[in-house]
């Protein structure tokens, strides 16, 4: 059994406190699509996505990037 991820609430706390630079950096290295979607859900509940359009755009872009199939790179 896996433990629930605590990544989304931590990044949401960064957005709430106004540390958008740190939040954007964390979004860029998000562990999974599920985590970014949880973050978007948390921010939507608290109506923070409307106040922070750059966070909204970064989460949308990261979901697309993590959802896209990876290109194979030869060693």
C-alpha cells in the first residue's frame, strides 16, 4: 500500500503564503500528473487559481508535459 502524497498540500501552502517562485519551481519538478491535478483541485477549492494566473498556466503546462509520451533516447 502506498501512502498518500503530501506534495500537493505543501505546494498549495507555498501559493497561499505568496511564495510563487518556490511554488513554480516545485510545479516544474512535480512527481506525477496525479499530484499536479490534486494541487489544481486544492487551489480551485480555495479560489487561488484565479488570483495567480501564472500558477494556473504552470500547472496546466505541467499536466500536459507529464501526460505526453516520452521520446526514447538512446544511451
